[in-house]
């Protein structure tokens, strides 16, 4: 019983002492002096490269709607076969989302984005060269897996490299680029052939894969894995060569050390009695949302527009 009470107390405690938070807020005089020397050019350079993954996410999601009639005609797919092709993306994304955390923790945020890019490129090539239903489905599943990894690692990477005053604005670019990818895929899909549209999906993945060689790894991940020299070098590169990173580096280290001391939670902990009501409400809501709204509208929008036009005529 005492052990449970100690665990509960540890959970309730803030990750950083209140006095440290108040002393190191952005409005503090010390931070204002340091912020004058901060040059976030590398952050501004890294963010557009990272959100190429978000754009690739949108391209994957928006591909199936404008290409339905052309693919069915060229490869002689039934409606049921094409429905599988459109929906299997979400199964790949589910697998990618589940495995994205361990991958990002093991090979780093940049490594996870490279893995995702490779899966997406392989999937798009499989779709481009497809002459039957199986290559189409395998390619779609691979792009879905890459999409699932991107959905986690891109916003995490941006949040970890951005300074506090830019973090919210820069992470919002993730959702913006997802919507841009969907919109562009839908628009140019009405002009290009379905095979050419598949090739356009490779472009953001290639830009991301090559751009990752020119940007630093997440300092927080480097600190978490004990790479002290690489951690300080990456943070210095992100904040500018003249910036004083002493305070931020110490703050990151304190946060990680505190996080490591917290009790580790497992998947089975979700099924404890105190969480049972929240889990039984949240999981069905998430399933219903994803099964009936966003992806359903994207996959069906082209046909919906055609039916609306026929009705109006």
C-alpha cells in the first residue's frame, strides 16, 4: 500500500520544481538577454525539410480519390477491390503509428524519418509499376506505414528542435502541410495520369531524405541517449554560434533525468480500474472518428462531387 502511495505522489509531482519553472520562464531577464543572441535560422531551415514528411502524408491520403476511375479502368478492378486499395492505407498507418515510437527512440528522429521515406518511396514505385491488384495493395500498405510513422515523428522532431517562443507556430506547420498535400494531390490528380501522380508522391520523400543530411538531430533525443557532445553541438547549431545554450542545455538534462525517475507505465496499465472508463470511451470515439469522417470524405470526395454535379444537371 505504501508503494502505491509513493508512486501516486511521484506522478502528481511536476516534472520540474516550481521555483525552477518560475526562474526560467521566457519572460525572465536572463532569458531575454540570451534570446537576443539566439539565431533560429537553422530551426527555420530544418522545419520545412521536416514537414516534407507531413506533405508526403497528405499525398498518400489524397491519392486514391481522383484516381479511382482511371485505375479501375486500366487494371480492371472491381469496386470491392478498389475499396480494399483505398482503405488498406489506414491499416498500414495503424502499424506505422504503433511502431513509430520505438523506431524514433532507437534510431533517432532523423532515422525514423528516413525509414518512413524509404517505405513511402518503395510504395509509390510499387503502385507506379503495378499491373495487378496485389502490387497496388502492397504499395498502398507501404505508403500507409510511412504515413503512420510521419504522423508521430515529424511533430515530435519540430517540437524538440524549436525554442519555446516558436514551438507552437512551427508545429502547426505539420497539419498545414498535411492539408496542402491532400489538396495538391486532389487537384493535380484530375490532370495527371494515376501512374504520374504516384511519381509525384516520391518528390517530398526525396527532398526530406536528402535534406536530413544537412540538419541536426533532435538535441533531446541525443541527451536521452547519453550523447553529450553531439547534444551540445546540435543545440548550439540550432540556436546559433553566438547563443548561450548553458541554461537550455541544463533544463533539458534536468527534464530527462526527472522523466527517467518516474515509474514506467506499460500497455496493461491502461486496463486498471481507474482508467477503465476513459479507455472505454476514448478508443471507440477514435475509431468512429477515423472510420466515418476524415479518410472517408477524402476517399469518396471525387465521386461525391461527380454525383452532386449529376444531380444538379
